[in-house]
C-alpha cells in the first residue's frame, strides 16, 4: 500500500509536509474524526495547526511490561503549524500523561512537558530554534548567524538543508545552547549533521486495542552528532520525520569507545527488553561500537471516536498559553 500524497524521492521536495501532521478531510474540507493519514481510505488531507481540535494524537509505544496499565504510553507528541515570536514555526509538543500529576492534553508546568520549535529559512533549511524539557527548561539554540540577526532566534539545531534526496548530505553545524533568544555567544560547538530521504515500513500501534501493523511511508532522517566527526562523537541523536505525520521517532546512541555515560550496556539491554521502539530499517549503528540507549516511537495512535470527542494538544510554548 502506498500512502497517498507521497513524493518521489528523486524530486527536490518541499520539506513542510515532513514536519507537520495532517488531518484527513471530507470533500467539503471538514476534518474526519478518528482518521489518520496512514489509513488506506485517507484521500484528501490538510496540515493541522496548534490550537485546533485533533482527530488523532501520536503517543509513544508503551513497554511490553507496562502496556496493559499504560496502553497510551507515557508521552504524546503533536507536530503542528504555529508561531514562535511572531514567526511561522512548526511546534512539536511533548506531553507526558503517565501518572496522576501529569495528564495528556494539558501542559503540566515544570513536570517534563515541553517541545521543540522548528523554523524554515528562505533557502529551505530547517532547524530548531528552541526547546523545553524537564531537565533544562527553556533553551535556545544559537548559531553564528546571531551576529547579524538583530536579536531574533537563529535556529542553531540543524535538521536538513537543500539538497535533500536519498543520498546522505552533511554539514558541520555550529551551535550553542543559550538562555535567551537574543543571546549571541562568542564561540560555538561544531556538530556533524547529516540527512537523507528514505522509504521504509513504519510500525503503527492502535492504543485502544494494542493491534500493530506497518505501512510504507516517505521519511526524512536527520542525524546530529556530538562532535564534528563520527569517530570523535560520543553520542548521536537521530530523528525521523514522516510525511504527513511529522516527528515520529527519536533515538539516542552512544559510542562505547568515547562515551562517558554510566551503565551504557545495561541501558541498551533494558531498552531492547522493553520493546517500545520497534525495529526500523534506519535504526542502525554508525559503527559496531555504538549502542542505542534511549528512544521514543510516536506511532501509538489515539483516535477521536466522533466529532464530539476531538482531542487536544497542550498550548505550547508559554507565549501560546
């Protein structure tokens, strides 16, 4: 089955559909509750925006040990069109709902909820300008362009830039985490970033039943290394952006030869045993010494059951609340 709306990999694509999740709509343009773009009968579609009712949400897969008590997983992630400091942005919201103090559909301040905001430059480059999480709070990604940006965010965390195709493209991105959007530090850290387009089988899970399937999709893979070369990098973060679903997978890998992470092999073994990150064709180590130590797969679909049961994403970032 070919997902409708897929783009031929040999063409230079618009990356916007890879960043934002879409709704299925009827002939009059109304959103169909409960329908997802991975459904065979999803023909017409349009991107979803922050603040509107959602026909489905993308949750992470629960571990096999917790699936019975936590069928919706621990975290939902929505990829929605929005704005950051007045600029068009894609807001990828991270919403925990795994205990009585954290609820899905509500921004639980200071309890891990957050997200990342992605900007698209005029030349088609896509990069994150800021993020928020439970460990670091709100963080901005500055790049050397801040010297001439007149105080506006410079989106230092690169994901991809033209050309984009099936072959790896790479760039040494220079960035530094800063506390304010107008901060411009005197130095930056070089990080190898590489990206490519792929066609792969994407595992899906129905949160209501636990049923699993897989569908072929087009996706953008982006890898961010902790140093300027793979041999010198101690870690790797890999992102998978699926056409019409947005961000669907995040992986953290560590190199045993250079990593300072304690208990690396124990973490890798535990992650494998949890089976919350089904195998993907692109989930391979850069070299034999690397191990995946953390991961989330946001293809555990929670669906609205009718027009009156549409779902809600938390308002994020703070300016949107």
